C-alpha cells in the first residue's frame, strides 16, 4: 500500500484532490484500518470544501494512528468548524507527538503555528513558525506568518528582518509591504516610500493595490506629507469601494432589527445563568478598545482572550438560521426570545479555550459586541461592559485610515467617509438605546478622557469591573504580552496626545461627515 499512499499524496500536491480521494478510498476498501489512508481521504475532502466529512475522516485517522501531521490538520478543520475546545485538545496531542521525538515537515509546523495564532496564543506560535522557515527558508507564506507572529509578540526588529527577507524573495508581496509599514513610525532617514511607489505602480491586482495604497499612505503621513497621504488613501479606498456590492442600508437593517426585537430579548428566559464575570470591551473600531484592554490586562488577576466572536456565534447558533452572515436581520429576529442563559453558557464554552487555565477574570475585546450589549447583560448577569467613544470626526478618520479584514463584509462601510459617518450615527443611537434599557450596565468612556486624565479614567474602569486599584495599570505599555491588532505599536508606548483632533488636518475632506453629524444632532 505504500506506493498507493505516495500516489495519493502526490495527487494532493498537484492540486488533484478528487484523484487523491479516489485512491484513498480504494486503499481503505482493501485495508480499512490504515490511519494514513483515512487522513488522506479527510484531507482530500477538506480540500474540496467538504469540511465536516473531512474532519470525521481525520478523527478516524487519529483514533487509529498518532501523528503530529494528522493532529495538525485535524486542528485546522476543527477551527474551521469553530470547535475551539476540541481544536485546543487536538493541538496538545500534536505537541505530545513532537515532544516524543517525531519528525515533522515544515507544513505541519506552520499549521500548528497557525492554530496557536487562531487561538490567540501568539507566543506559542513563534517556535513552530521558526521551525517551518528552517525547513523551507524561502517559502513565502511561512516567512510571512513568522514575521507577523514576531510583530505580535513585540520582537519588532526580528519581524522587520523577516519581512525584508520575504521581500527579497517576493518583491511584490503586498501584504508584507503593508505589515512592514505598520511596524514602526517611519522617518526621513529610514522609510520605504520609493519602494512602495514602485511596487504600487507595477501592480494591477486590485487587492495588492489596496494594500500598497494603505502602506504608502501610512508612510507618507509618518513623514509629515499629510495631503499626499490622504490623497493616496482616498484613491485606494475609492478604487476598492466601487467593486463592493455594499449599501449602508444593509447595516441600517441590522441596527433596526436589534432595536425592533429588543422587547422579545428582554422577556426571554435566562435559565441557569453563569456567575462568571467576563469584561467586554467594545465600541467602534480604532477608538481605544485595545488601549483599555491593555490597561485591564496590566492587573495580575486579569487575562485577555483577545477579540473573540464567541458571543455572535452563540447567538447565531441559537437562532438556527443558516444565512451566510453571522449577524443579519434574520438572525436577530430568530434569536429573539431564545433562552439567553443557554446563549451565555455557549459563549463561555467557546471562550474558555482562549483563556489560560487558572485565570480568575478575562476580557473579550471584540469591538462589535456593542451590537449585543443588551443580550450580553441578560445572558451573563455578572459581566461588566465597557464601551469606548472617540470624537466623531476622529472616529471617521481612523476607520477610513485602517484596513480591516478585506474578506469580512462587516467592515464594508469603512471605505467611504459618508458610510462611516452614517455607521457612527447608528452606533451612537444604539448605545443611547442600551443605556435606556439596561441602565448602569455599560460604562461609556471617551478615549480623549483616558488621554487627558489617565489615572482618573483608569480608576473608573477598574471600579466598574470590580477590580481594586493597581499602579501597574498606569504602566500598561510595559506589558510584554502579545498584541494582534493594528494598535500594537501604539499600546507599547505610554499615553500620548498625537492622536487627538487629527481630523482637523483633513477638515475639508471630511466635510461630508460633518454634515451628516450635524443633520443627526451629533456635535463635532
């Protein structure tokens, strides 16, 4: 059977999963207990997009034969199915195989590294990414994954060197250019503007042009050329926005559905509620959520679970709606009235794999949880909720300047000044709604107040969370734990005033946002 196994692996390597699946099935018909055949059958199914049957075959493979490769690919499938607890358990088994001396290929080590990253354990991911790069020193994806992980854990110089190593192999690698531009503040003596200009001019790929446009805009701003920076950013966003099938009406319908269905949520049963008290840090993106999370994380009895989507997923599952989006009006309508106690427990079950054992309190800093604030307050009666606000115009500018996950439809509003302003209006209205229906549950705090009175704001945050005062929270920037958000460089600095009132440098360009705010009674 060894020859047939080789044939199946060769077919997969050539991008022929159907042939690989047929060969694996033929092997199993003759030898039904062969673990590797189950593994290859599962990998073939997953490659074809059949995740659930593929995962079942891989589970059969690890039941018949232990292998770091088998467990690594099983973990990848379990994460795709959002079975994070099972993924974490399988990941431990992969580590046990490696500790026993099993040799593994570069792909297996990279897959394990990616799994740790998905679970928020960025420090644990680095050795595996390093091993993958040692195995295949010129592999673009392996180099990129290592460089990103190094940046998350604060090893900025090594991240810079690894990105440069990648760009020496692949000069047009747009994601590497973009990530490298964000590693540090660029200077007149040390920047990548000429190289970025050349790469931007050379590519016609829409995604690459977007990434390179953002990178170039960021570096031009660092160098003080704010007008050229904004023109570059405007062109990049406009080019991308015209290809998106997006209308703000889509987001407006979600806000409408939440407000309309709240009476059903408010009357829903809350069976067997948990006494756990997670801290939810929420708000529009780029308004200080990472900063607040780092302040809280500076307490020794607090850990951060990162940006979980565990609550949205728990609501989606409870709704029993199979629409493509995690959050849409149909999901809201069908989740209304469901047992919120069940949703709260489902959330905690999904959150726990992201939390170190023995931790007493944890925070969840997924900004979009502001959509679910009322549900969270009922589902988890002891949870503490914090919502960040920032000057409306600075919020528009910061959202416009930040490139979110381009594959996520939840950020489609962020490529247009007017759409961001409209989104802010509905965010502001929803937060006022939550204050009315769940009074006292959400602490709303302004980013500007944290900057102007760090100690006073920190005391308010800790008091709301039921945490005693700690001087360490004022030195949040010394915390060495990983940061995997666009704010990574900023939160490793002490409080600074640079980001206040940045919008005034682009007041004329942001005039459409000011008009929308004025029409909706929002003072700027």
